[in-house]
C-alpha cells in the first residue's frame, strides 16, 4: 500500500474503494452516527414552533432517528438553532455549544439564525449564529416549513456521510478549543474581538483629542 | 375619540383638588393629569369611579417637544370604554410617580418603560431593567438613540434603490461586523458585569434575622429549560420544595419589535406582528389593523365579506392556539409529548387552511387596512365547513373525555396556582387567566370590535382560579369559537374583500389610537401615535403574555417547585410576545 | 381509582394502531405514496396514521404558498430572455426587512435609466417570506416560489441569475393566479394599444 494513503486528500481509486478498510469503517461509522443524531431540545423563537411540528405526528422526526430531543447538551449531537439569536441569549447558546460533546453539529434553522433575519437591524439581535458558532447547514425560510427542516436535516446526514474517521476534528491530537463566551457589556462583547475593540476605541479617543 | 362617552365636566367633578385637562391635540383624546397628583388621581379613578383594570402603561418620547409622556389606559372590569390619562414630564428629567401601589399590574410595564425609554418611576419597588440586561448602554426606544446597524430614521432606506450594490451594507459599515457599538468612554478591561449578582442577592435577603435558620436554595430555571416554553428564566428561592419567592427574568427573545416598528411604514408592520405571538398571527394582524383603521377613519372601513373572513380566521387561530396550550400543558404535567401529538394533529389541519388562504402556516400576513389580502381559494370554504361542523367538535369531545376527568390531571392541577378575582384584576391579568378567576371579561363582549356583536356565544368563566380551571376555560373557549365560526360561515356574504384598491402607502392622519382585540392569550392592544408621516411615531404593543406574567410570582409562592412549571404553562405565554 | 386514566390513555394509542392497520387493509396499495392517500391523511376523515412520509411523499403545497421570491423572465421568438422587471424599485420600497437591493441599468451613452435591472439581490436570510413584494409589483415580475428545499452549507445571497425563472414555471406553480394576471395584462395592453392608435390619428 502506498505511503500517502493516510494523508489527507488522497483519492482512493474507485476499484479499490470497497477493499480499503478505512472506507468500510467510515461507512459503518457514519451510518451509525447519521441515524442517531439527537437534536438538542431548545427552541428560541417562531421557528421552534415549526420544529415542534416537525417532531409531531405529521412529519415525524423519529423516522430519521432523531425523535429523542435532549434538553441536556451533554446528550445531544445536533444543535438546532431555531430562531432569533439575541445578544442577551448568545452567551447561553455558546455555553451550551461548549458543553456538547464531540462530534457536534450546528444547524441554523430559519433566516434569523442564518443571517439575522427580519430583525437583523434590531439592537438586541445577533446577525446570525455563525458569528459565534461554526454552522454546518443553513436552512433559509421564515419559518422553514417542517418539510424544509427535514430537507435540511437530510443535508446534514449527507454531510455526516461524507466525513472520514481519518480527518475528523475530534480524533485529532490537538485539543479542540472552546469558544469564548461572549460578555454582556454596554453592548455584546465577543472576547475574540477584544484587541480590536481596544485599538478602535483608542483610535477614536485620539481622534477626539485631535479634533478638540 | 375614546373618552367621548364621559363628558369632561362629569369626570372633573370627581377630582376637586386635582388639576386635569383634556388632551386637545388634534387626533388625541384623554386627560392630562398633574404629575405630582397622579397617585391620588389613580386612587379616585379606581375606587370612586370603578376603573379597576389598568390595561396598558407606556411611554412616548416626543423629541421635538422635548417631552416624555406616559400614557395609561384603564377600564372597568364590567366592560365599557377606556379612561385614557397621561402625564407629561420634561425629557431631561423624566420622573413619574409609580402606580404600582394602586394598580400592581403596572409593575412590569413601568419597568419596561424605564428600560426602553428611561422614564423613572418614583416609588416602584423593583425598578430594574427588564428586557435588556443591567449595564446596557442607553435607553433604546428614545428617538435620539441609534442602534449599531442604524441607517436612517425610516424605511425605505435609500441605499437599496436605484444603486443597490452594497449588499452587505449593514455588516460592512460596522467595524466589528457584529451589530455592536460601544460608548466612547468604554474600557473593556474595567468592565464588571452587574445584574446577576444583584439578582441573586435580592433573592437571598428574604430571610429575616429572627427566623429559624433553614437552608435556602436558589434554583435557576431557564433560559434553556425544557419546560419554560422558550427562552424564559425563573429564579426561585426554595425552602425544601416550597417556593418562597420567584422572580421571572426575561428579555432573552427581545427582538426590538417596537424600535423596528417605528422605522417601518404602516404596511410593513403587518408581517412583523405575525412574529409577536407566533402561535396566533391572525389575531395579531387583527389588533394592529384595527388600531390603524381607527386612525384612518371611514376610508379604511373593512368590507362586509372581509369582516367575516377576519372573524373566522381569528377564531381558527384561537382554536389552534388553545390546542397547543392544552398540549403543552399536558406535557408540563409529565405526559411526555403524547397528548401533544393528538392536539397538534388538529392544529395541523387548521394550518392547512391558513397555508391555502394566506400562504404560510404560521406567518399569515393576511390582514390589510380595510380588508384582507386575498379571497378564500376554491375548496377552502368546504374544508372549513368540514372542520367546524364535523371533525373539530368530535375531536374536542374526545380530548375532553380523556383529559378532563383524568385523575392525574385533576390531582396535579386542582387548587394549584390560585388567583382570586381581585388579584387577577389588580395584576391586570387577561384572557383565560382572568376568566378562570371568575371575571367574565372578554373584549369581544366588553367592547365589541369587528362584527362580534352579531354572533351568539358565551363568555366562558369559571371561579376557582386555579390551573385546572384555566385548562377548562380554554377547552370551552374552543367550543365557543367553533360556534362562532359555524355562524360566520353560514352568514358570510359574497363581495369584495378589501375597501378600495390595495395600496402600499397608506395615509394615516396624525393622532393616537389604541386598538385592542381579545387574542387567544388575552387582551392584545396596539397603541399607535402617528404624526402624519408614512411610519408611526410610536408603536407599542400591550402584550398579554408579558403582563400576565406579573401575577406569576404571586401564583407560585407557597406552591411546590414542580408546580411552578404547570403554573407557567397554564398562563400560556409565548416568548415572542413576552419579550417582543 | 388511580391508574384508570393511564389505562384509558394507552387504550387510545392502541385504538389508533388498530385503525391504522384496518385502513391499510381497506385501502391496499393506494394508502401510501399516492396523491389520494396523502389527501386522505390531510382530510377530516383521517384516522390512524397521520404521518406523511417526507421525502418519499410530499405534502402538496397550495397555490398561495410562499417561500422565497423569484423573478420572472419571458422567452421571445429568438429564445432570448426578456426580464419582466423594470427596476422600478417598488418591491425594494415595500419590503419590510429591506432585503432587496436593486441596481438600475443606465444607458452608457446618455446616462438615462433603462428599464432593466443591472443587478437584483435578495438576502434570503433577511427575507420574511411575507409576499408583499409580489403583491405590489406593478409588472408581475416578482413572485413567491414554492420550492422550499433550499438548505445549503453556505450562507448565500441570491443574485439576479439565481432569482430568474421562466414564466412557464410560474404558470405551472400558480395556474389560477397566472390566468387572472394574464387576462389583466392583455386588457391593459389592449387599452394601451387603442390609446396609441388614437394618438396617431
Ligand atoms: S426566521 Fe422567521 S420564523 Fe424563524 S425565528 Fe426568525 S422571524 Fe421567526
Ligand atoms: S420586481 Fe417589480 S416592483 Fe420590483 S423593481 Fe422589478 S418591476 Fe419593480
Ligand atoms: S417576501 Fe417580503 S421580505 Fe422577502 S423580499 Fe419580498 S417583500 Fe422582502
């Protein structure tokens, strides 16, 4: 077997695909994960109502192995961000995300979670959860109908299917960094922005002195 | 307009020593009361004149006049027109005496006015921010306060057309790309978050020194908790299992509805109202268009057919909302999801009707000024008939049969979370919560709007005021709604569905209006101030879910901690409306 | 007696299970994966199983259903696309969340505006799916789509290319609206022609 097979980006020739152990393992691994991705039970806004409808009789989320919505982040695999992410709420959302065990996925359901939605201009609204968390699937719509949500979740399953044990982040040697929890200041403060905030404010002050 | 039924002299007779004037601005009504004498005024109003129900309190920032105004709407719990009164204070020093001692229901609303407008209420027992967090810079609803993505005072924005190339405009203009701005004198290194500690300390200090020392536990429920119906949080002080004190914390879904609403044109607000109480968007539409139609006068009078469609849709909304409420209530009792599945099934069928008519399952955006957006498509009328004449009555009876006398339901909910009629009125509770306490107050009867006076229906009320009665009131209200729809379907005439041509720029004369409807959760009111421009100067929502929560602590104190969940469930809040 | 309620509750579930099988036998093959079967499960007589098994079965979307807006183009005899939109900007003005950005085309020589949009963006992650743009567009150029299967791995802003769809598509998803509008358009065109003729005379 050639040396570089374990390196990333190595294309396995089609005729070999079935024989290579790792792909078969991947298949089993992903098959298992794909049909047992438990969402976290947590609704933010209007989209949560459609999420509940999706779990109810007509659309029946359990057909996808997702019927058990876990209120505890420790037992959940998928974070369905279903609704408007507000500044007051985002520290909790980040905390919840940090508490979820790997592998974990984030689905941004609806316009609000994807890009701020209709309330984007508001002073208490975060323009999309992707400003803080890595989002895997975006589902547009306001609200996405239950079927649109199901479609999004199938997209997520497709994505899980394409992952490989070799290069997923949770088997890497280096530890996965936690996302710093935003602070509620005079406005929302993302700790990652602190250096920039300092320098911007500094510049502004200097500018003010010069003007005076 | 609204106080026409009382002549000013008649009113004045009751207030010998207090200086009151009639509001004489064009399009305005009500009384202007001397600020210092407000509490005396309210006392007389309540005790002598019988206006015992304070429905709405809100502030208006009149920037050009350099004045803040606080507007109160009081009603008699026996029905009738409102008494609207106002106090005016200078903008630099907005201090108003608090009315909590007279009307405890003002508590949360005054806190909201403090939070968003910076009006101080003297004598308020707990004047903290309620929707934003403690430490937030500024009072956002003030007209000179600008948010981070501020572009212009009013929509439509000029950047969109004819040179709309800057697609990401909002983000790009903001240095952090995150919808934030910081005050100039802000130093991130010295920042010390307040609020949380103060909250817990307030809960701790409950114990008196000479009490027997028992262990106090403070438990946080929410904002992410499976039973809080969204992002609601309760901080509970427990002694053993018994709740000593409970403080609701909200604002986790505060989406700045009112600030955005004041930037929007009148038409643009309709789809936004859908997102208030997202379980009953049709009712929200109804309340809003009613308020604007009041301002617009005759030329926006809805056509006959539209009136019927409106009532039908509003009542279907009530049914679907109550089904959801009953489902979640059973959930809270511990029947994990199963009864909910049955309730949601019927709701799904109603959603089909909404989707076919209005185009969306829950965000209907169906009402227009002077009518509705489109006529019923073929087949929908028959579907409605099928539902209200056949399926729904059958299914509601089934629910009734299995739930009402279920001994677990009864044991868990009877005698829990009791609210006496006096308390219910004092706390400005509305809707099923008020009626379960034995006050048969329903806006559809007390001050009929639309064409509700043409229908024969009962105002459902019960008199224990506990969780079980609230459930029964909802169940019975579904039946009454079915009756109303049956009558409306039979009487519905043909004809146009909107008065005049549909227009996107409506002319709203200057003035103020308070439109209210009986939403599924209670009295839903919209207070609108127009200055003749295409967008409202002030747009305030009297949200029943929000105000009903004022009574939550009262209901929970002394009950077990497990019961707080069902008590909260029985109020039936929706966070979109609570926090707006 | 305690526990009676629970037994009763289990009874309901059992009844439902049995009803499902009775209907399965009664309906045979027609019960699943057919329009008839789906319609039955959405009707007042539905009993037993209520689930519509997406993605194999899909709930039919009603004509008025609205999701994301799209722009309409017509195809002329030469197979050229003709956009209906005149970049008048009304949709951008009524849009409640202000998520439409339009750039007007200018004639390179005269600098006068030409009634075709140079670019047309909709940020679908700000759109409320409210349909006001479609309701108030005077040229029937923007309409609400039925396609809801739009989930993607990236946040996107739709541009003109992505928004344009042929008028035949529109006629297929909203036949009744299309018919009504075509009638109105024909009438308007007739009036306009008549006026032109008069003017010429
Ligand atoms: S995307 Fe629309 S439906 Fe979903 S939470 Fe936001 S406003 Fe509500
Ligand atoms: S889509 Fe319609 S309303 Fe919008 S610019 Fe084009 S023609 Fe005008
Ligand atoms: S549907 Fe509504 S929000 Fe979306 S583009 Fe059209 S007008 Fe704007």
